[in-house]
């Protein structure tokens, strides 16, 4: 019962003047009939202002004892409190006795104070205290918000101070942050909230806020709280294995990938990695059973993790990272030059940006002449400034890079890298959907097969590059054919005496055949598993058959909101797009422009396809953030502090709501300073 209802009972405790009190019969031997009639008197209600008359019960109650009860050993349930008082013969006697009770006097005092307050005759004391408390809380929160803002370092800051946190605090004070300066100058040393413990507690709250923001987006997706998990392990600067956990979901029709946690791994077996992954998901508030896909880099221990994860979430399909598959193809292709490229300083092989492998070949080609000059200077040692080891290594490298075999292999690699460079760039995008990735991989494979059919014509351009590079290495007009062995035991000698035909048959064609074979073997899985549902796209409906429809239903029936109407829905879907000229061909496009609520089953399938990861390359970029945060100077930081700093570094686009972070801090880490008003 609120205050207004209580006040209404006080104002209506006496019936209106037009009300006639009913009579009650009481035993009276003095009367001829043996009974007498008595009624409640209006004067009694005026005299005893704590009484309230009930017309329904024809009795009176004590309002203070009911509305403002006081705990007391002498307080007993009975008349006036739990039951109406109706004995009009002993009214005055009973009222006098009740008024003498201590619990009644306390309750009656509260009733009078309540009436005065409601009539505006006095100010409520808790309101006064609350106002003062609000001011104190506001000042404390303003001070703490200044401290929190210094945890997310300004990327434009060029301070040379190794302690950026304290430097930023000083900068804010000098910039005119009055509340921060006043509190730091006036408070005691143990109440400044800038110690290591306070920093860790605040960072823990910031981490929880960022994680809860991401989880909120996942759980509030239009078509259900389904997501994909992407994980990869990496050793930090302390040589401690860290498992990065990334979540993929759909927001506003666009696939989004977010780093949500780093987990320290004492063991990197498949079972241990899976246990850490499940623990991390549950800790942030995600149900592993709602995971519909898992993406890893394909290492042996990861296969064990995927198998164990499927025991917990059977519908979480495993996707081998497409970028890793393409990188493995490139590694096979670059094996001949790998040792040399690792020694040079022209372009470092980036571990997380594999597209730089292609850039390395281009840079090597462009700087080839300068490289030869440099190696010649070192090997000749005309100024006697190089030691014997450097001279020997320079001679070895010079012989290697000027050999005809190396030049032929390099130019073939450089030529074919042009076809895979754009694919590598595309596959590393975090918003990449499985449909576009599948189409681009198929396009590259088809192009390579076309080149194989026209190998003789295509090789002419490559051979011209070989000859041009050979001239820089000291060869004549043609790239020479290597000396042939008189007796071959494993294969026949190439019978051609034409240099162009020789290099085409011995390097270009075998290289191309190997590349096509690698594409077929490593990307064959993309044509099964989840790709079946892509036939539901309007541009692919012509490929739909009755058998395909049944297979799609079997693959997704457990997640369909209305599986019994799936066949009818597919027929309506066919009819809708059969007469349309422009048909959407991508998942974001179809989910964005079509009223998908009319097709709940198809919408769910397309949504799940958008969730499925193409690559785990985004997790590699998170690993780059790990290396930027956990440097040699901070190699001993705790796990929770480290995770919070990485999340702040990676998710710079997530706005930090300072007030919510302070609320989390006040709840998880209470201090002597008050950050939440307990009276409000």
C-alpha cells in the first residue's frame, strides 16, 4: 500500500453525516425483553482520532497499528487490529486500555507525522538526507569518472612517460578537471582510487561492461540468440598460451565479429582447449548450446577441440578457416623461396596479414637489381669491412638468387599470387559471409583451370619476366636450361631444347597443376556442410530440387520455428521471386530488403548461414592487439587486467557508459566512498 492509499484511508475513516449506524443487540437482564440495542457513536470517532469505522463489518479498527505497525513483545493480534471491535457496551473502557499500550503510542506518533507530511506541514527527514546523499554521490561519481577515463589511453597522446595512467591523470588536472584535482589534493593516500588494486577493480568493471554489451547484442538478434565461436591460441610475451575467443553474430543484417575474452591455457590439448572455451562462454553469459558454428585454424589440437565441443553443442558445425587453407596453399607454392625470403629484410612475412606474402614477392622483384648490387659489394669486400661469415653468406645468397631455377620459380609464384591476393584480402574480412567466400574461391579455381587449358599462351607473359630478370642476373637473351643428367632413375629428361618450352613444362605447368589440386583438396568441404542452404537465395533458386529441399530441411529442422510448413513456404518463396527481374544475391541484401517475417523458416536458415564463419583471421588481428598490450614491460600483469586492456584496445568503437561502469564498481567492489544513494 502506497502513501496515497494510506492517506485516503485516514481521510475517509469516519462515514458521511448521512450514514446511519446500524444497531446491535446486547444481553441486558434489566430490560423486560432481556436485550438492549446499541450503536456506534459518531462522537467516539471524533474523540478517538485513530479509529476507522468499517460499514461492512460494523466495527472499528485502529489505523496507526494497522498502517504503521511496530514490533513489540506486548503487541498481540486481536480486536482493533486483526478483527473489528464491535462491543459498544465496553467501548470507552477498551479504548482507554488500548491507548496505554506502548506499541500503539509509537504507531500513533508515526500516523500523526505522516498526516502532517502529507498535508505539507513538515519536510520528510529521509528526503533531506537523500538530497545531501545525492550531492555526495554525484561528487564521488564525478571524481571516479575522471579516473576511469584515464584507463582508455588517448591514441593521439605522445607522452614518453612509461606510466601512462598517472601521466593522463596529471594531464587532466592540468587541463582543468577541478573535481579530480580537488579530490586528489584533499583525500588521504588510501582513498585516491589510483592504486594498483583500484585500477584492477575498475578495469574488471570496464571488461564486464564491454562483454555485457556484446552479449546483449547477441541475445537480442531478430531471429534468435544464435552465434558462432571463433578461437585461436597464441603465446604471449611471457610464453604463456592464451586462447582468444571471438563471437560472430548478425546485427542489423550484417555479420559482426567481436573479441569477447582471452583465456589462459595451462594445457593445449583438444580437450583442455574445449574446456577453457566452454568456461569462457558460460562466464560471459552465453549458452554453448546456442552456438551454431565453430571456426578454427585447422591445427591438430583444434580438431580435438571441435569434436569435444560438438558433444556439448551437437549443432555447432566445424568450419576450417578458409584463410588458413589459402595460406597453406601459398606456403606450398612458396616453399622453394621460403628459406631465402626469411633471411632478407625487404618485407617481413606478416603472421596475421597473409596478403603481405604476395607483397613480399612484388618487393623482391622490384628490388632485385639493388639486392644483387648489395650482395656483390659484400662478397667482393673491396673495403675490407665485412667479416668472413658475411662474405660466405653473401656468396651463397648471390648464387641462389641468380640461378635459373630460382628465377623461374619466383616469376611463376609472382604470377599466380596475383590471382590469390584479392581472395586472401577478402577472406580476412570479419563481415565476410559464407556465400561470397564460396563464390570467390570457385571463381579463382575456374580461372586457374582456364589458364591450364591455355598454358602455352599464358606462359609467354611469365617467360618475358623470367628473361628480363635473367638479364639482371647475367644471362643472355634466354633463360638457360640447366645441365641434364645423363641417366635418370626417377623421371625422364625433358626432351625439349627450347628454353621457353622447357620452363613451361618443368615449372609452370607442374606448379599450376599443384595449385589447382591444393584448391580442390582444401576447399572441398565448403561445398557441403552449410552451403546447401545457399540454394534458397533468390539468385540460386533455379538449382533447387526436391532432393535439395529435403536435405536442407534435414540439416536445419531442429532450428526451424515452424518446420511443418517448410515445404509450403519454399513454394511461396519460389513464386515470389519467379517473376522478379532483380534478385538479391547476397545474404545481407536479402535479409535487409525483404519482409522476412512472412518466411520464418527461410529467414532462420539464411540467418544461420550469416552466422557461420568463413575465416578465423579476425582472431589473428586480436592476437596483434595482445602483443600491443602485453609488452615486455607489462609481462607480469594479471590475467583479468590483461583481458580488460585488450578488450578496450580492440573495441575502441564501443562507447564506455561511465555511469553504468560506476554502478558495476559500486556493486562488485564496495568502498568507503558512496557511489550509489541507498536512500533513493
